[in-house]
């Protein structure tokens, strides 16, 4: 966890972003997708980044997830300065510290529900068989997919796929889980069920959940909501707390 | 590794039609190569067998310089008795040697009292010659096959026909010895020899003692010694060994007495055999091209179709090396599938070819039955070629997949 020391108080954070900027080039034109964004996210929190399309939510999640690198600024994720990780180190870091939940579920179609959850343990972390089985079965029970474990992704519904994706993201015991528009392809009822699953997982495994959305009904489920507009952080709202920005 | 295979096989099953088509292409390639190797190889081996087992022997030992003048059958380049005895002693001690046969080769006149023509003759010990070239009796189309008695002659078929000489007829052989004196001897025709392609394929045979008598040799002088080995596959190693053993035997001028030649140096058919090998090589090259293009095509498609999947597995922490392995294993599995199917189908077709008893002709020999055989080593080599090329063909797409930026791959539509 990132450490921030201020006035003799040491606080531990899952993510510390300090003036993080990200530029893209489209042809000869440089586009600033994020502009000097700074924030801290505490462990086991349930955080949402909201904002309209093009506000920089996905870019920010990609930076936190070590899928991309900031152009400027400093970004500490799980106590690691991710700016200096090379390709292989980034992959290894992601495999050991970060779980991903995608908008389109992104399950591997040739693997069953059980095998999809098993994949990161087997192919990324090389966890022994007994331990693998224990963790997968616990997660299958937790997301309510135990009876569907032998089905392939094309044999289950969208909500079920996302629950499998949550289990896959959590099976490696990551320090944080990143979910980019996790409910965008789900109806509201299923979306709330998925969010409930995520919260339940957070409570059970003390994992930090960071997700992006522009669905205001879903936003209400988050404990802390950061608002992004045109690549800038324009607000922070803690549930039951005061609104900043 | 097992998991990589599991994922690879499931991905192959995912695109059944494409997998089937590509595997079929590899299978057809393997079948064609195996068929070509088995049929051409059997043809080649049969021909080599005909050459060595009915005429030449596996290798021959001559006096140094004899082979260069072999067309003249020079009597002055025969091995003297002492040199032959030394050679005989050495050959008797070699466990690889099954049999050997000394020959006196000479040219002479063949007369039926009505007509006269020239003839090339081999003076042999019939029992030793038949042990060295066991298929020789099979060439005797007419007459006694088992042996050749003193005073008897086996004549070439062409001579029998053109001069109307039949079994039991009396003929005269006239020859000039190395001193220049001429001598003649009557023989009874005991057999007519079917001609075969190559030098010596139209020679006559008489007993070695008759040859000595015609040539007025007081002491036997040998033109060549034909050697048959127990294991033909050890021909070259034994030839080298024998050359080594004989290289120490020097004449008064300090030069080697003997020269050793395998059948390859004695028969022009060796060039045909080499051509068959070259053709087999080019057929293998074609197989390589088929496998390379078909597997590479499929793997490029597989990578292109699975870009988002690659992005997903890369995002969740799969190392680039493992992504590379996944696609290489997929290409390997596809090649393996083609190899297994190709070998099985190839063997079935070879069995069918053999059951069909297809006949062919070689030179004047007709009705030779095609006996297609493929050596396990050939199957192994073909299989290895396909598998190695499958892996090589997968490398470029696999490398591309492993180098993909997960963020770009995840955005791919």
C-alpha cells in the first residue's frame, strides 16, 4: 500500500495519484486525456469514477491497472511506483496485485466457468491444485455460480458472466479490483445484483474496488465517487459525507 | 504444459471446419510424401538388390588401377595368387562378411562353329559365386539353375537368341592370354542368362578352372573379388574398414595393391538412385511449403480473431512468453494432428498398394511386383519435419500475439 505521511499521521493507501497526466497523439494532434489528476484511495474501499464519455475514466483505470503509463506525474499502486515497470514486470504486477472486470465480461470462450476462474491461478500464479480448488469453490459459492461451473460462457447469461468475471478477478487475492463499466451491458436488476456481489466480495476479502461508470443509478452504490470532466478531477463525494469540488 | 495443450485443442475445436481443412492439407502432404518415399524407395531398393544380389555383390576388391581399365578387362591387372591369398585371409577374418567370390574376367570369341561373336566372361567358383550373388540363378531362364559344372557355360540371353544357341549345344570359347597366345576350349551350354541393366549384365559365366585353362594360367590370377555382407546397411562402414585394412598392403614400388569399390561406384544405376533421393528431397520441400503456408495462415487468422482474448489474458497478468507458448502449442497441435492422420492414412494406402500387387518393368525385367515399404525412420523424419515446420510457422503469429499491447488489444473490435 502507498504511504502518505502528514502531520505525524501515517496513512496507507491502495492508490496514490499525484498530478497524473496522460497525453495521446491522434496523427499530429496531441490530446490530453488526463490533466494533473491527484487522489488517494484507501484499502477495502468501494470507489467509483464517474463522468461523461471521453472524461478520462477508462484512461485513469488503465493507468491504475498498469495497462498504460502516465505521461507526467507519479502513480503508486499497491506500494509500487508503476511508472518504472517494464512490460514483463507490469504483467507480473497485474497478475499478482490487480483483478480486472471488463464491460464485455471478456471470459475465455473455450474454458468453462470453473476453468475461467482457474485460469489466473494456473497460468499466472502457478498456485498448487488443492489450494486452487479451495479458492475457486469458495468464490463459486460466493458469486452463486457453483451449479453452473461446468458451463461454457456462451451457455450462461450476461449477469452470470459478470459474476464469473468477478470471481476470476478475485481468485488471485488481488489488492485491488478494477472494473470498467462493469454493468454497462446488464439490465438494472442484474447490474445491482452484480454490484451487490462486488460489495459482498469487498466485505469478505477486504479488496479495494475501483470502477468507472456513467450510470447514475449505479453510482449510488459507491462509497466514494470521483467525478471526472474533460480529463480533470472535478469532484469527490463520500457516501454520507460532504461533497467536494 | 498440459493446460497449454488443453487450451490449444479447445481453440482448434472451436473452429472445426478450418482446423479440419488445414489438418487435411497437412495430412494429404504427409500421405503423398510417405507414398513417394515408400514406392520410390522400394523401387530403388529392389533395383539395388537386383544389381548387387544377381551380378555385382555388395562391394568388389580389385588390383589398384583395374577399375579405370575395366572396360578392357585387362589380364595384366589381375591380382596375383599371393595378393589374392592375402586378401582371402583378411576377408575370412571379417565377421561382417557373409561370402566372397573370386572372379577371372576376360573377353573372348564365342563360336557356334557356324557363327562367331565376341563375349565377356566371368570365371567363377559356382558355389562361392551363388553365395555372394544369390539371385544369379534366378536370371537363368532356361537350363540348370542350381550350379555350373566344369565344361559348362551360361550364356547371355541376347546371344542365345541372335545366334540360335540352345541348352545342350556345344560352343567354343577362344581367348588370348596376357602373353598373347590364343587358346580355345569347347563348352556345353547349360543355361541362358536373362540380361539386366548395367555393366556385366550381359556377361557369360564359366567355371574358374575352365577360365584358367582357356587363359593358360598356371597359377590363378583374380580380376576381382566380389563380397557380400551380412548387413547391407553397414556397407560404407565396412568398406572404410576394409580399405583401412588393405591400405597397409603395398607392392614393391611402395604403392597400395588393392582398391575397394562399393556397388555405387560400379553401377551407373547409382545415379538413378541418387535422382530418386533428390526427388524425395524436393517432395519433402513441397511438404514443408504446404505445412508452412497452411499453418501460418491459420495461426495468423487465429491471432487476428482473438485479439481481445489476447488483451484479456495479457491484462490479467499472463506473461508474454506464455502467450507465445499458447499459440506455438496450437500450431504444434495442428501439425501433430496432420502428422498422425497422415501416417495412419499413408500406412493404409501403402497396405492397399501392396495388396493390389502392382507390377512394373525395369530394363528387360518385367513383372516386378511393387512392394511399397516405409521405414520407421522415414516416418519419423517426415513427422519431425511437419512438427518442426508447424512450430516455425506458428512463431511469427505467436510472437505478434505476445507483443500485443493489452490496452490496444482490449479496444479491438
